[in-house]
C-alpha cells in the first residue's frame, strides 16, 4: 500500500492549485458566452472558490505560526461589563424570537410593520 503524505500543508497547497486552475477556467469562460445568467453563475462560482482558497491560506498561516493576531472563538462577542472593567467573552446567538424588532431596534411592545 502506498504511503500518503501526512503533512496537511502539502494537501492545502495542492488543493489551492487545483482551485485556482478552476477559477481561471471559470473566468475565462465568462468572456466566451453572452448569456447574463451564465456569466453570473460562473462569476459567483469563481468568487466562492476564491473564498475557499483564502480559507486554505488562513489555515496554512495559523498552522505554520505566521498569524500571531489574537482571535476570538467563533460565535463569541466581546462585550463591556456593567462595572466598567474590560469586557468578558461570552457566547452569543441571534434570537429569532424577536425577529424583525431586533433589526429595527424596537422592543416587543410594537406591532410588526404592514
């Protein structure tokens, strides 16, 4: 049985190369067809794949120790405490119970707009 490369950076770099080739192909094809929906589909696809390339790059930086900026855990928000001391990090999730009121800054006493 063939031995696989256990280095994750090797795999992310290989996938980034494949994705960049596909992105170039999508963007090249956009110039060949005049259909607006086709162009939108291919441009959107290229943008999404570009986001994946960026995610792989960020992973590589963190893995290699090149990204020294402090990061908060996903889903956590830094909020100041009532006592004025530095804020604490606590988990935050959106409340769908209030729905539209949360977006317009209204309390639950107001009826929804019509």
